């Protein structure tokens, strides 16, 4: 109830909704009234289908609908379904769609719907609505007015009142018949244009395209005046413009008006400048245009018959006749649908035949022959055969596809000429082709039959009255050269029988003149393939032979063969029969014959199938009556030296039983002594002693003697063994004067004893797995002074990990929480390990020590920070433990911009420890390694076995294979200045030769100068100014030349080699000039001494260097230097 009080039902003015009493049903529910109560129902809410109740609550709650009511803004269809409005052909009466209004009502029709009105029925006077249901309709509060009403002052009405006659719809700019429609005194500024219909004055944003606009009166008119009858762009014109000169009729719900169009609408054609639905009488259709006469390109008239109407799905054929090129309409009228078959498409047929320039469905009687689609009076000689078609028309053809009779083609021969030969129907077959064979349901004349002949007919199977096949002829009985009848059976599942006449029976028996599979009972024996009643003296023995059906192995075939002697593997029975096994009345076999008992020489009886073989001795065991057995029977179960006896005797008094390994059969033996692996007990040898006894000296005793007082309970294996021992063996445990392989489950193991509680020196219990010969997959509870390092202490036990109620690990002990409230912890397999600070190999993330930071955090020092960029570090290192902020990249990392990475991107080069877009000037040479991850490295000098080719390092052999030279890890076209060729395609520096030459010159000049100074020198005279010659200028300029080799000498592209380096000078000269020395001698003579020493090096010009000189030594290389001489010229004047 509204007061939160619970009642058995609601008051009469309330409805039940979700077990609550309410006044008005929600919009999504339906109102339901029964004799018991009112309900607000949601579909399928009260559904007990499939629910079974019982016990104290046996009833299931369900509601039975007496009648349903649609929402106030809905109407009910005839099927009981609720809709927003009624169909156009129905009228609304009391929220129900009906066809005819009752007599006491008034019929009202608006643009929105049709109504059957009772005066004052829609009365909301005095009703005030609000909240979620602000509108009033039929004295009900609704959240929106029905679509078939208009709104005025929060009231839903069928028509606007006279003082507010204008209707505005806010859901579309034009005439809107759905959504909210408001009545007002005048049109709002947003909807200034007025459109008058028979029902309403619409306020519109823009006028519809089928109306004329008056911008002065702001009015949309449905008609144009007679002097300007054509509508174009909402304006009336007396003539359509050139761009839209076609006139089409526009029909709407409110008017019919001619409009100017650029193209005619679909379902219309052009007649002059008018768009019409059908060409007028006397005009034909050509390309959607009405014409009076067909042009020469399309001279033929095709009628608009029933077939054309059915296939013209787009409605383009709007004339009595169309102009076409030919009667094949698929080639001329592209919009025509193409049926799969003419005859089965509707009731009409295509007009494919041409007669007097008009396409016809069939030719007229005056010209009823079809010659290539044209109706003619007679067929020509080259097409003299007549092919029947539809109706009375006959097609002229050069030959018939199947058969013909009297020049007329036909599918079947007529009864008066039913025999066919060479596509011709005959009354009788010709003599050379006298046999009749059914081919394609026709009696065809042939010269031979493929299967069998019966009379003059070819048959595939002989008839019952002549079922025997004598070669290929069907006969009623066999005689002559083929006297025997043989029934041949073929097929495994569906058997087929053939009756043949044969000269002799093939692999079958003969009975009279018939070949049979099995002889009958009265003559069941077979002698020389003939069925006889008894075997003759020449073959006196009868042998029963059984074989299996080749198709069905479960089917057996039995034959009784007369034999001269019994076959190998059979036995003679009653001196007349050969049998596989002896029958019960003579069940003993000896010398391949059956007897009723064994002879004395072979008195032992061995079982062989269903009978016994008489033998001289049993291979395994025997019974007292000489039957050989594999195991003794229950009546004589003990084996005493190979004989089955009922009881053991005094000579072999001990009883022993054991099971076989394979079939688990229990065997019993009589023994003189117990075996080594058994124990003596009460006259028997046992494999194990009883549970209430002990093992002592291979016997089972009830008490241990004083010499061996200890009880050794061998509980390592299942089924304990109790043994008397003097003292406990090694690797056993003592408890209450009993030795155990392992302590019982309720005891703990401490050193070599079992105890109920561990001592204080070893307070912890460690459950350890034990694997020994006696203890397989066992475990012991061992007392420990401390737990192993790989385990944790959980109360008194050593566990693999801490439990969930004590997840933290403090000094190997499981606790509820860390002792230090500011501790951090490390998540391990044993538990959450407490630390005052994270170990060096871990990182701090909040309160947890982790091995790796997530991708959304950065490592600052030893912590994971939730920040976007490093606070005071230059670089960001992408390591295995996360993204680390640093000022220096770690070893084996490369610097890529501001990132430290393990590998440079593929598009970048490696220069030292940096990733760059290209090699820098300090490391200008690039070299690409071909490892698993190829990268380009930058060098100042190429690696070993590589030389520089421009700025790229290439293999040395790629330089020499082009007949170029290598020098100082660089490739040259010729050896550079101040070098000589040395070895194979290598250059060697001349610095050592120049040094040696300078040393020699200095060695010669020094003594001369010394002698001169000590003997003749009196002082220096003034120097003359050196005169520079043009040659000196050239030499000075030549000394300053330098050579660059940054341009690639070898271009590796398409195998071509292009040299971009200039040729070096072929000759290299080294000259040194000494100044003039002037001295005055004591005798008054002036001696001018001009010493000009020139050293000239001219390398030998050789065309090629032979391969044999590739390994020349340095000494041999120097021998090759030619034309080196020193000139010293002295002139005295």
C-alpha cells in the first residue's frame, strides 16, 4: 500500500503494479481488469510456464487475461494489436479501428485520419495534467498526443478550434503528418508560409515542391492560373524554360499540377513535350519517345502483347507497338526480363516471327511456314523438312534433329510406321537390319543384338518362357552341343540369376542334366563331380567338407566328398567316414583313427579339442586315471611330483599354494621341504606369515624368543611384516620396543626414535619425502632444530609457503603483518617477504619490491614512479626491468636521441654508442655487418679485410678484382703520390726510400763540407737573391697538392664499374737545389762553385704483373725498381 502496509489486495480504485498499489499505469505497461482486481501488466512478466511448485507452496501465481486495453494514445486493430494509428481505409472509434461508423456517430475525415465522432466524447474540460504526462486526451493524461490528433493548450484534439486554426509541426520543414502538431492563432516566424488543405491551415518553413509560392502573401498555392499553368521551382510559368522543357503531371495527396521537367519520370514516355503514361493511338514507342513512323534503323513493329506486359517489370513499354530492329526483343529492348523458358512464363508468348513488318506470335494460315523467323507460303528445297512449333506454324529446317516421317520432323514415330532406321520411320525393318532393339523408347532396326535374341527382338534378359541362354539366343530348353543347364549367380547383395546352356558343369556337381551347387539329401555324396546316393568301392570313404561363403563368412556350405583315402589332418571313424574330430562314442584318437578307449601302449589321454589323443606319457600333470591336465582339479588339487592327489603323503607332507603369473590360477603342491622364500606354519609353507605371528628362522611363531626379543615391524611396504630381531637394524626407528621402517602416522621422527612430541631442541616438524628400497613415495614427520632455507616456519611446521591467513614472511617465519609498520615487502613463492628497504636487485613500487616496473611507470633511482617524464635526468633507458631515467646509458646500450636502447632502429646507423641518421664527419666510413640482425656501423678506418670505396667499406677482393689497388685501407685506381706498387694490387709508401736517400746524400756531403771548412773557408760572401724560374713555381705548386678519395671509385650496380677519381701522375720527380757558394782564396782567385744535385725517380713501365710474382718478397720488390739515378754536376769557371 502507499503507507507501506501489506494487504492481500489493492483497493478498487487502485491497480497492482510490481506488487504495489498505484493510481495510473506506467506508459510501458498495459491496463488489465478482471473480476478480482486491476493490473498494470508488462508482457510475459507473470509467467509460470515450466515452473513446478510443491510441498507447502504448491500453487504458482499466473494471470488470465479477460480483456486488454491499449494505451490512451494507441488504437486497437482487428487482431487485438495496438498501433499508433489506423490504416487509411479504417476509421477510429473508441480507440478501435473499424470499417463503418455506427449510426449514432458523425463521420469526420482530416489529413491525419478518419474518425467516428460522438459529440463531447473527447472532453478534457476541468482535467489538469502535469509531470511526465502533461497532455490530456479522452480524460486521460498522456506523455504525448496521439499521431492522429493536434495539440492545443495541452489538450489533444481532432481539429484545431476556430480561434487557433493554424497547425505547426516541428519535426519536418514541409507538411508533417507525424510527431507533435500545435494549433495557434497565427503562424510563428520559424514557419511563415501557409498551406491550406481541406482540413487544416499548415504553417510551413518552406512550400512543398508541388505548390506555387507567393512571397508577398507568404502562401503556398496548389494551383497555377490559366495564363501561367506550368509550375517550375515553385513558380507558375506560361512556357517552360529551355533547360526544363518537358511537361509532366505531378500528383500529390492535395493536388494534380503540370510541372516543367528536365527528364520524364519513370513509368512515363515523351510525346512531343509532354510526359504521358501511354503513347496515343497511331503512335509507336522508340527509345521512350512516341513517334508516328518507325525509322529505318528500327523499322519493325513489336506488339505489346500479354507476354511483353508480364516481362516489362519497369513499365517502359507504354505503346501499342514499339519500333525494333528485329523480333528478338532481348537485343532491342534492354529492360525486358529474360525468362528461363518461354512456355512457362505467364500466359503469353513472345512474338518472334515477322510477317508484313509486324512481329507475330505465330504465322497466319496464308503463310504458316517459318523460315529463319520470317513467315512464308512455302519452304525452299534446301529447307524442305517441316518442324512443328507452337500452334499451326511449321518451321522450315534442312534436317530433323531426331526422326521424320513424310518430310515432317517428329519426336516419336507414329503407330503406322513405328520402326526407325537412319532417323526415318518405317512400317517394317529392312532385311539387312532385321532385329528390333528399343533405343530411346523407339523400335530401332539393327543388324545384331548387344545382349540376347528372342524371336526378332533384342532383349537384355531372356523371358521366363525361354529363360535358357544358348550363346545369345533365348531357348526354352537346352539340347544338342550344350545339353546341361547351369544357373549362374552374380552380385553379393542384389543377386542376379542367369540360366546358361553349357557343354559341361563348371566346378559344380551334375544331377541328371542340371548343374547344382549342392547335392540333394537323397544323393548327397559327390563322386567325380556327380551326385550319388553312396560312395563306390574305388572311393569308399565319405569326407564332410565345409567351406565359407566368399561374401558372407557366417554362411557355411557343406559337401560330402567320396575319397580314396582320408585327407591329412582327418581321422577315420567307423571305417567309412573321415572326420575332423572323434565323436563322443569313439572319443579317443590313435594312429589317425577313432576308438572307444586307448591301447595299453599309449594309455595316457591328452585333451585335443573335443576328443582325447592317446599318448605314452603326460607332458605336465596327470590324474590317477591317466588323464593329462594343465592344472589339478578340485577333487585332487595337490600336485605330488606330477600326479594330482587328494591329500599329501608322509614322504611329501608339507602343503604349499601359489598363484600363476599370467592367468592368476591358484596351484597346490606337496613338498618335502619349504622353499627358501616361504615360511613354515602348521604343516604348510606360506609366502607370508599371518598377521598375529612373527617371522623367526623361516617360520611363523606367535611369540619372539629371548634371543631375538625385538619386534621389527616392516611397515615400509603395504601389509606389515613382523620379524623377531636381536636389535633394531640400521635406518629404522624405535618406539615401545618395536622397530619401524618409518614411524606410524601419529608419531614424529627424531634421530632414530619415534616420539609423540618433538623435543625443545628440535621444535619444528618438517614433512619429508623418503625414497628407499623399503619406502616408496613415503613421507615422514621429522623433528628439526630449524627449518631448511627453502621452507618457511608456520607455527611448528616447515611449509613450502605461508598460508593465506599469515601471508607475510619475517625472518623465515609466517606472520600476519610485518613487524616494522614502514616495511616494504617482496612477493615470493613462499609469501610476502618483509624488508626495511628493497634489496639492490629489486625496485620499489608503492610498498612492493618488484623485479620490473610496468610500462606506464618510470624508474627513478630504485623506485617505480607514476610520472610521464624524467624529473632531472637527461636520458630514458629502455631496459629489461622497465624504462629507467639516467644521465648515462648503461654498457651495451646505444643512445638514440634521448633514449638508451639495446638495438638501434634498422633505419639508423651505429656510430660508436650512438644511433644516427648518417655517419658523422669524425667516422665517415660506413660498414654493414651481415649478422642475424644486420646493421650499418660507422668507422674512421675500415675493418680488417675491408677497404674504403668512397664512404663505404667493401671487401678487399672487390677492389682488386676490378684491377684497382689498395693502400692504407682505401681503394685506388692507381697507386697514389709517393707510393709504389708492391705485392699483388697493393701500394707501398716511399717514405723509407726518401729517408735512405737523404741519409746517403747527407753522408756524402758532410765530409766534403767538413774538409772545406777546415782547409779553404775564410768567411761568407753576400748571398745572391734566388731567381725563381717557372719550373720552380710549378714544382712548388705541385708540392702543395693533396688528394681526396671521398668519391666512390667502384660503383656496384648492374656489374658496371665506374671510376670517378682522376688519374695520378705517371712520373714522380724529387729535386733539391743547393745555393751558390762563393769563397775568396788567399791567391786572389774567386772560385764559384755551383753544385746541382738532382735525384730523379722514374718507375718502370710494365704492362702487366704476372700472377707468378704475387708472392714476391720485399727484397725482390726492390730489385724491380729501375731508372733511379743521382746526378752530381759541378761547374768551375
